[in-house]
C-alpha cells in the first residue's frame, strides 16, 4: 500500500471524540494517509469527496460519531480506513435525551446596530423589494393571474416597481369548507397579501370556489386591506374580461407603489428565512455553520432568523431545546416533532426515511447526520419561539417555524410568516428563487460553486479549502444579507428566477 499522495490536511476531523473524518478530496484506494494521531491510515477502497472514513475500528452496534454527536450505529464491524456510509451504518437507537435551558442573547444598542435600506410600509413592517402581487384564491384563477402579470414582464414595464408577481397554486377548491386544509391555505395567502415586499396586491378568484375572496380579505388587518383590490372572473364576465380588468387595476396600483422610497432602517426589521437543499457531506462543515455564524451576528444586531424543516432537525432537536428561552418553548418544539412522527406513521412512513438519494450521493448517511448539519444554520443563538406553518413571526432572535423539509413548501411558509430575505445553503446545487423575496444561494464546496457560478452568491467551500474560517465566512454572509436587503440583486433575481416557487403546504382531504 502506498503511503504517498494524500496529505493529512485532506481529512476533516470535526470533533476530538469523532471516530470518522470527512474526506476533503476523493481518496484513492490502497493509499495511506496520516490520521489525526499521526499514525498512517490505510484507505481500503476509493472514498468520494465529502464522504466519511473510519479513523479507528468501530465494532458492530457501536455508535458512529460526527460533530461529537451520534449519527447512527455500525451495522457490521468497520475497519480503520473503510468508507463509512449506508452499507455499514444504520439508525439504531442513538437519540440523546432532551433538556431545556433558559438563555437570552446580548443585543447591541440601537446606536451600535447595523442598518439597511428598506421600504417602510404603513403597518410599520419593512420590505426589501417593491413588487405588486397578483394572488389567486384558487387554481381556477391561476391562468388569469399569470396572464395579468405577464403583461408587465418587460424591463422597466412599471417604473419605480420591481415587477408584478403572480402567486398561484393548485388548491382552493375540492376541499372541505372548514378544517385545517382551508385554514392553512388562507393563513398562507394572507401572509403573502400582507407581505411588506408587496406594495400592493390584486386578489383574483373564479367566484364559486371554497376559498372565497370575501372571508379571505376579512381576515386581514386594516392597513393591508387598504392596499388590496379584488375581483372574480365570473363577475368580470369571463377570462378575457378579467385579464383586461386586472391589468387596469395593476396599473392603478402601480402609480401608488412607484411613490415608495427606500430609507435607512435598523437590522431589527430584517427577517431571514434559513433554508438548505441539495445538501452534501460538506453542508454541515462549511455553508451551514457559516450561515449560523451570520445568524448569530444578525441576532446580536437585533434581527430575526427563521429556522424550519421539522423533519430535518429530527435527531438533533436536543441542540435546540438546550438553548430554548424557556421550558415552554422547548416543549413546543418537541410537540411538533411528536406530531410529525404520528403524521408519518399515519401514511406508512418514518422520519428516518430521509435523506434523499442526492444527499446520500453527497456523503450524508442518516437523518441524524443531516439534521446535525441542518441545525447548524441556526448558529448558537437562543431559541425564542416556535410557531406553526405560515404563522406571523413576532419574536425577535432565532425562531423555529414548523414546516415540511421540502424546500419550496418550507420557504413559502417562512415568507408567509414575514421573512423578507432567504438564505439557502446547497451542496449539490440549487437554483431556488423566491419572488417576492430575494434568495441568496450559499455553496458548500468550491467545485460546485465554480460549476454553477451563475447561480451561487457565495462560496463557503473556501472553509473546506482551508482559506477561510467559519467566523470570516459568517461576517461576509451577514454583509451580503445587508446588501441584498438594501436592493443589490441576487443571482436568481438577475436571471429572473422565482415565479413558480409558491407551494403552500396542503393538508386535509381532497374531495
């Protein structure tokens, strides 16, 4: 076996207690590499970049440790230098017990806090963009909404307005007239209708749907109702007439929206949704911890971050409950996880069915490993509150919103809850846009950042390369947040992406 070629720094050991390391680059079979204790570790078979290698013998049934935390148990004996992945690791009984702490973060004074340039709305909330929304109450009005918005798709079609966004979906009828399904859809649509990134909104229905226009609007506060116009296709006399009338209403709304101007506001008005998608073995090493460092800065400056994707914190929730602001907040998080376990069981599934094939190809073996990396996006800040899907976020600091792990559904809930910026980490490569909210894409590795350079706003892969620390990356991401919130276009905005990402969580019977 050769002992040349791969230097020791090509192994990433994340915690002194770990019995696995992460390959910084692909490791060839039958080569030798220096282990963390200085001894030579023989690479038994080729190990892809981002995947795990055993640092010592791991007995069958022994816990596999990464980040100093359990990510599974060995299903067979694992020799030093072996590839550690789904072929020799299973979930087992590895979840630690829960505890609830009581913490509060130190917040900078108003004089020290950072600022950004935003649009202050009548209700006091602050937008990072100045769009007009055309929202459908039901799938039956989706085509008309898109046709209305498309009339204003050219550059500078409406001076002083960032654009017209059609928010459409596949629900709104064929459902119970009461219950959680309709309640959830209405809460999501109301969140978008009231969103500060919309200067004004046109709400379009068919006319006979379950999700009627009138009760939807009645649930909104007075300042929001003042900037909303409504119509139905049936009352307008048909599709052609509705499109023409809708376009006329948008022109009226645009005249008022164009008067909005950016002004200097404190970071306490910034609400950032945290997302990760297409994760890989580097996600929990580079982009997620770097985003966590940026979140800690955001919270210190008085801002708010929304951590979500409840199935993807499964197995790592103890890291959040331990820093909850109160036992009640910790219990609220555990209650949502119990709901998810029951929900999955009712449909013949398990939360352990995650990760996805792409995650596994990138080096993630179990949901525990994925969850530990996902939780890192929240940094070390106090967990201040737990809210339901699309529920308005009122607390400042780190907040958890209960959402599915599917990125578009999760981000839709965050935006409905008030997020005016999205930060999205990705290792395999995501092109997610999020109109009306800017979406920053943070790459976990340099190879993907270079391959998809027109989609990635930041390269956290420099952490893996050893040229940037997590703290340095966090500071740069925080500054990138402020720039994007102040109007600097993200790459997804430059490419016009984000028109099709409104995906509300559908619950309840379809009838």
